[in-house]
């Protein structure tokens, strides 16, 4: 069975018109790729099974602390946790699932990857668990469930935080240049030569990582033709990448590349080094399109860039003549915890107890807000923001997510792993100007539905 066929209906079926706190919250999510760090032990003797998750603080510490709290209160169900670097985790979890040796609790991004696990029979259907615990579903952002759902059934517990992709800018650089932040795509193109004249890179970009380039296409596709353009790809419609709006979006991003919109040598910069963020915080670049997950590292590593008020942020601006709603966003409205089908009944019971009592508990919510400056996927969590140093940022993230007409899952997580890899390869070629928009479309049309 093709894993994409089991999950296609979920990309936008839960995406539009979901009311939350008087607004609409929409669609799927994927996690921003993590940066690398050394692994660590989350504690526990493993009697309740194992739990693998991503490293890098402050997120790693919060995950480990949550597990430690659970193990202290449930010694007879203690779960052993282990942290892995991002790329190492992706490979290790793939091998473990293929060998039938996955951890009890599987940390993931949902979407196409989850669908492949479902297709392999590697994870349990958790729909009945949510039916038995309706409060667990009601308290979470509705948008978070789309990427956890395959063929109408829930196979993962939405967890952690919402992190949309954001257009960041350096207020000080703009002020000293006598320029205003962009309010349209046309403004972005017009700003490029003005910053280049001052020897400032218009945009920082870690192009070697490829998924960073993808974010530009996600927004341009959306702003020009709406989320339905990629939805057609997701649903496996023939030649969907050749839609006129798609070809225009591909051409627009190459126009930005040709104009010198990105820092010189962007194709050799990796996101894991945070070098792209350093360009923005040091004033060597004026803007950066990146996930909200970068806020914490910019605050920690960027001197007084954040605390001094030089960081500006906004949703991606509209494109003149485009049909996409300007409130739409992409990114990550949650991370996902699945339950291994190979676990013992005792291990499964321990994992479900962990999901119910610790995941997004009040204590964990507080840790995410206070220690990571991130927004948990909990309805009404913005009540915790009052008086905090990061309150303005946290409210921006909450509002961006809760007011989006469509909050869509990042393409490389929505697609199957094979199709996602082909996508990233062709995006790299597009940004290197090695292929035309038409060639990109032809190459990607060949792998639709695979």
C-alpha cells in the first residue's frame, strides 16, 4: 500500500475553518529540523520501555525533565529516554523501525513519515485512546491533529510547541539604512539592490540544508496560488507541479536568486551551525526567513540582539495579484509521539500514562514558555505570557497560528520520504540556477504519489 494514499486526505481536510478562541486555526505541521548535539540519557530503568527524542537545548532538557517527573511519580513504569542528534536520529529510527526494534515512544514529525510507519504496521492506532480521553483532544490546537492522522485515524499524540515560519528582520539595519520592512513581495525585490549597495546581504540563508530554501517556495506557492496548489501535489494529481501558479512561484524565487537576494555562498552554509542566524544578529544580513524555533538560539547566541529590541518579525507578505490568504502560514503546529506496535502491553500502558499525565501538563507547558520561549499547542496557553520578557514574541506566534486561515505542514514532512528527498534535491538545483522552473516541474511531476 502506498503510504501517501493513506494520508492524502489529511493535508487540508482539517486545515480550514477550525475555531479556537474566536479565531480559525488550520492545517498540518512539521517540525523544523533540529540542530546537532550530543545525545543524553533521560533517566529511568526501562521497565516501562524506551523513548527516543531529539537533542539540543533548551528542548532536550524540557523533554528529559518531563520524563524525569513521570519516572519519579511512576517508578514501576519508568521509561528510559535517549536523545539523538537530528540527522543521526532520522537514520537510527528508520533502521530500528525496519528491524522491528523501535523504541516504545517514537518522537516524530507526523505527515508522510508517520504514514510510512503506519503502512509498515509499526505504530498503534490511538483513536480509541483519544475517544476515551476527550479532554486530551479538546485541550490541543485542532490544527495539530492533521499531521497525526492517517486515513481518518490518529496514530500519534500531538505534543510540544507550535512554530510557524517567520520573516525575521534586523530593525537596526533597516533604521540605519533609512528603509522600511517589506509589506509585499514587490517590496522584497525592491529592497535587494538597496541593501547590496550598502554591502549588506538582503537575506541570510543556510542553503546547503535545502529545507531552508524550501520555505521560500512554500510561501510563494501559497501567496500566488493558495494552499490548493500543493494540495494537488499531495493528492497525487498528474502534472500538479506544472500549474501556472507553481511555475510563476518557481520563477519568482529564481528572480530573487539572480538579483543577489541571498548572502554570497549561501549554498555552502548549513542551518545546524546557526551561521545564517549569526548573519542576521550581527547586522551582516537584513532579513531571514526561518522557523520560530530559531528565536531561542538568536536570544542565546546573538548578544543583546533580541533583548535590546533589534529583532523584528512578521508573517510572509502577499504577492501582488496572488490569490492566497495573507494570514496563511507554514511550519510546525506540533511534534508527534507515536506508540510502537511492537511494545509489550505493560510498556504501552506506561507510555499512555506518560502521554496522559506529563505531555503538555501544566508543568511542562510552563517549561516550554519560560525556558524555551515557545508556545505549547494548548488552547488558551497565552494566559501564561503576561509579564514575561518574551511576551510580545510569544503572543505573535500564538496569534499567527490561531488566526491563520490555513496552517500547512512543511512539504518535506507532508510527502513520503522518497518524494521529499527528490523535492529537496530539485530545490537545491533550482536555487543554484541549474534547472528552469519548467524542468523542476517535470522532475517533480515524475514522482507525484510515490
